[in-house]
C-alpha cells in the first residue's frame, strides 16, 4: 500500500511515520508513507494557497489550484480504473470508524488532504476527493493530527504489520464489540488475581469467558454498539443474564441521601 499526505506542515509527520508500528511497517516495505507540501504547487510567487471567501466572511479558504495540482502529480500516468482514494480530513466528513479503516486497508493507494484556515473551496469537495472523514465532533487547528490517526488505524490492519494476525481482528470495534479484559504475569499482584479460567488451559472455556466479558464490557460502556453487533442466540442469552444481574445489583444498593447543592 502507498499513502501520501498533502499538508502544509510535512515536518509534523517525520516522527510519527518513523516510529513504532508505522516505522517498522515502512522499514519492512509493507507500506510506503510520503508527505507532499502542497504549497510547492502554488501558482503564486509567494506560495499562497489560500484566499478570502467570495461573499465576505471571516477566515481564509484553501484555493483549488494547489491541491488539484498536488493530487495530479501523484496520479500522473495512472489509468482511470486505478485512481486512488482521495480523502479530505474535515469536521463535516463521515465519522471515522474501525469498519472504515478496514475498508481503506483494502486499497492500494490513499491520498489524505490536511486542511487549514476556514475551509476548502467547494470545488475540491465536488471534483477532487472521493471521501471526507472526521475523527470526531470537534475542530482541530488543521487536518494533520486527524490524518495521523487514520494512517495508524489503516496501516496496522495490513497483512504482516502486527505479526499476530489475530491481534487486529480481535481489537475493540473489529468484532462490533469492545474487547475483553487482558491479564499477564504475575498471576497474583497485590492480592488481585487473574481469573481462574485463564489459567485453566481449557481453550473452549477461555473463549466463552472472553466473549461473555466482551459483551459485559460493551453493555456497561457502549451499549449503543449492541444495536448493530452480530449476536448469536447464546450471546443474547448471556446479555439477558448480564442485564438481570446488573438490575439486581442496582436494586441492592442503599439509596443515597439527598442533600442540597
């Protein structure tokens, strides 16, 4: 896979692309990571990439010429059938999810555009990009941090990157549920013990425990995920038991005294 990031601040990516999982993946040749300063494609002698908006208003708007030229420089010589996904990092975009990361990991070439200033010329959205992505309902100074999040989430899904292929498939959200709790040595730390089932060596019982704990954690922390999760009949029975147990526990709690604020 090849990933190019269009940014006004390519130096922000130097440490991220060279460290940890991303650095190892690039070193193994599993992914090619590059940055392009789209200011280099400005048609202004001063390297201007933004201008005031037509119709007035505050802030500056990114001009279409530098971004179109930068993307075209990366796609020159390609056939129309092999066009890369061109992704605009934008607060108005589709919410980025694990499912979207899995979809993008199947592509051969991604181009991420990091914006700044007030916004983008609308023709960039209409005629250049294939996707618009947001990592959350908040506004950042620019798209660089969001692009780093997307690149990290996508690259770790590529074959050979994590070493243990089960790691990515069992992550939170990959199964539609939050991940089960993990434990390692020592088995007894300050009196807090690892659940006996994990020490039993009984793989079927361990798998059942992990699935049940995954359901418990999702029910407690992100019950909204259960609405779309693929659940078996056994999963539904366990969820009902977990809900009943939670209800009984709540009923057994003494009522807290009410005081004035």
